């Protein structure tokens, strides 16, 4: 059985690793044709958008980030629904998971280490708590300690604390070959590494959140509806054009797909669904 298939030992193994240590690595699961297509699209976008570093400690002074990738090029539509990844995310969260953000992170030589942080820091709930965020880093180049591989603190997703911003707790590099994916619980302490090499480290941050959490990037307003209409149904759901638990996110008792895209996704409200059970008694 291939990594990421629904059910089976590989899926169970990755979910157990995330439960116990807070992360797992899917080695060499991205076809090289897709890796190169993504790299080509990012390079083109960097020039077309005249992208420059964010210029702050978190985003980096020598790091190029391109946000809202679903609105930029059709090739990125393959990322959120990638079959080696999505079942794992659904296992950590549930099938109501949403795309929180889809962006690129290219760390150039000379970049210093990003502050160790958690991705659910702005969610004001006591820690530890059930997973609300499940994120992934796609390695479009080799990730090594020298070129800035993501640094992680294994087991830290179970901590009652968040890392102090700017501190440097002991961590390890998540080294992985080109075409691999690092997946982690959003409570895991982690951060981009320092790039002490002479090469660029290129990754795509494919981030998900529980369906009842507000997304980092506003997919419903950031992507033109004309483009969303071309997405496959599962990608439309992940972008937020479905509902959570047949209620959250509805528009006049219609799903956003029904109300805004003109598609029939079979949505019925939770109240309509439970009515037969009520009357049957």
C-alpha cells in the first residue's frame, strides 16, 4: 500500500507518529514532474510579482514568500488534494478540514534561523488541546541542516507552553530529500532553519485548519469565483465553499457552492437532516 492511501498500515503509522512526536515525513512522494512544474511556476511568479523579502524576523530578510497560490497558477490546484497527504490531514483533523493557507517559502543563502514558534499561537485555548491545525512543508529542493531545513522540537505539541518568541530551544532539523513532505500538528514547536549554504531552499507551505477555525488566508475573497468554479469539488470544499457539520458557513440554508457557484453539492442543513429522526419518534 502506498503512503497516504485511505486506511492501511502506512496511514496508521504516519498518524501515530504525529500523535506521539508531533510530526512525520513522507519521503519522495511527490512526482519529479510535479516538483519541477511547481518550481517553474514559483520562479515565474517571483519575477512577475517582483516579490521581495518580508523584511521582518518572522518572514525573514533573505526569504521569498509568495502567498495565495491557488489564485496564481492552475498547477497549485494539485497541492491541497494531493492523495499522499490529504488522508493524513483528514486523520489529524477530520474531513471538514479547510485550506488555511497555501504559500511558498524560499530561503536564500545568508538567512538566519526563524524564531521557533507554533502555528496555532493566535488560537486562545489552553494547551495542550486537540489538533486544530495540521500543516505541511513540501520539499521542492533537498532540505538539509546546512540550507535551512525546518527545525522541530519533537513532542512539543503536548507542552502546556508556547515557545518564547525569539528564544532558541533545542531543536533538530527535519532533513528530507527533494520530493518529500513534512507533516506536523500545528502545536509543534518549529521554525525555518538558517541557510549557511550557497543554494536556495525551496518549499511550499500547505497549511490546513479545522473547519470551524478561521483560515489564515481568506480563500473565499482571495480567489475569483470564476476560478473557483473550475476547481474539482473536493478542492472547492477545502477552499471553504462547503459547510462544516452541515451548518457552519451556510448562506440562506444553502452551501456556498450552491449559493455562489451554482453547483448542487447535495447540501442539506443539519436541522433538516435530523428532522426525520425527530418525527419518527
